[in-house]
């Protein structure tokens, strides 16, 4: 959510930042709407003040025997009472209209975010790992995994497209990945493990910028709750409406949860295989920090996600997203893309974003500055550390053997009871 005061004070800078996102200028319209709202609000306040004042004067006039003056004051009070409901309704209407306009405007990009229209203009920052030289033609996971227990047919029969049924060692490997991620993030990067609800109310979705703009991308229950698209929602909204002591910052939270996405905006993409599912698991990372710490925390979060890929010996590259490819709530985003030899391409496996105070304003989450009376909005950050299903895909493709088996990465073997290879069932 944007601060209308900032827009009033910096209209040109606001429009210039929107232009970098490929959006038309909006400051003038927002300021005009806000000025009208403020003018009507002032009229309401003036009317309230005069009504209160006139009401007091009635008694004084009656005490002095000034009946004509008292009757005039009564008539004025009655007129004000008749006028005020319409003024108050108009003030509420304008405030709602302004809020509705502000809440669908994306976050402003940080100054160092490259300008661009789409993913082709993202900037590669770094690469890690050597690509494996296969002595056979590597296959895609969708061709290898069914014989190992990744059952697409049963998933589809049970639930429809984009659902998968895992069996045996494949299911255990999936579980092992999630447990491994949690252990690294809690044990080495000081994230606090949480087990949050996966059903949330409108307020949690709104506060984390998933509503109203992305309602169609999520699943809603018949009792008006939402299945979380990511535990970013539950973890970040856990401080919704709070005033946090500065000494409690930074707060670093992680959770391994089911996530649910309708994929309404991704029709026709990755329909084959395990990459884009309606139901999946993800190890989420969330940080709540002071504004001056958010840039360093962003780099720290990305490093926590990179650690998982490096421990699994999965080659990846790090991208700084351009203005046209960033998410709605992000002011700066780094993506990690893992190498998939079966596809012969790098594919996204983690996205780590700094949202600044964008979500905090929507949630009304502040911290009390130590030794001072003033409060400030916190900064929130979120990222995948990692997406479990996509990591499973990367393991299958990078560790595949010519006979259709898949080696288990050394770092996962303790979680697999010492199993070294997944063999066809």
C-alpha cells in the first residue's frame, strides 16, 4: 500500500517510478481525489464543531431568556444534523475510492532494479556449479519419474490436472528434501520454525498483497477462507496490527507447508510433469526487520536459499529481476534458477523479494524505535528456501542414470535411511 502523503509530496518521483514499471502516471488523479476527500472531511469536522458549539449556546440563551436566539440556534443545530450524514457518507465514499485505487498499484521499484519489460531483460548476477557431462542423453523428469513412484495418472484421476500422487522412495525423497531444508534454515541461518495455518482470512491475504488483485490465483473455501498460495501469507501476517519492540527485530520465520494455487494466470504453461502444480510444498523464509536493515537482510535471505542448492550440488544462476518481471508487492527481487539437463534450461526454484514497507502499511505493522516515542513501519521480506517439488525435479534430472535410476544426493542420504539410489518400481 502506498502512502498518499508521499505521493502528495513527491508526485513526479511517484509517476517516474510507475513509468519504470510500464504504468501510466497516476499521481495527479490520486492527489485530486485525496484533496476532495480532505475537503469533505474538513466540512464534516467544521459542522461537528459548530453543532457542538451551538448546542451549548442554546442553554445559555435560554438561561438569559433570549428565546429567539435559542430558537435560531436550535434550527441551526437541526440543519447541521440533517446535513452531516450526507457529508459523512461522501467522506467515507471518497476514502474508500482512494483506498481501492491505492491498493491495486504495485510497489515502486528500488533505484538499482534494472528497467525492462519482461524476463528477457532480467540481469544475471552469478552462476554456481558445473553442468554434469552425461555419457547418455539426459531425459526430462516427467519421462523418468513415473517408474520411480511419481504417479501423474492417479493424481489426475483423484483430483484433476496438475495434481500428482507420490509413492515409495519418491515420496520419501520429497519428504527428505523438505526436512533437509528446514534443518539448514533453522540450524544454520537462525530462522525460527513455525507450523502456521494453511487456511486464512481475507485480512491476512490482503495484508500480504494477495487481495484484491490476485483473488483468481488462489482457492477459496465455502466458509470464505483462503488456502494459502504460500506460507509467506501466514508467517508475515502473524505480526499483522502489532507494535513490535525494536529489540525483537530482526524476526526470521520459516515453515514447510502445503501451498495451493489455481494457476489461473498460467494456463497452458508446464502442463506436463511436476513443475507447476495446484498443490505443492515449499520451505518459506520470512524476515521482519528495521528499514535500514532490509537490503542486507535481502542478501542474507538469498544466501540462505543458495545454500540448499549448493549442498545438493545443483548448478544454478542468480538473477536480478527487471521492473517488468517483478511481483506486485516487490521493490526488489532476486530469482534463483536451477539447471535442468533434461530440459536443457535454467528454471526458477526460488524467488526472494524485499517488499519494503509495502506490506507493513497494509497490515499496519510498526515497531517502536528504542529510546524514542516515535514508531515506524517495519520492512518485510519473503523467499523460497526452497520450493520442494521443483527441487525434487532438479534432483531427478541432475542425478539420473542411464538405466532410469536416480542417485540420492549425499546430503539427503541420512534422511533416506542410507538409501543411495532410487530404482524403478
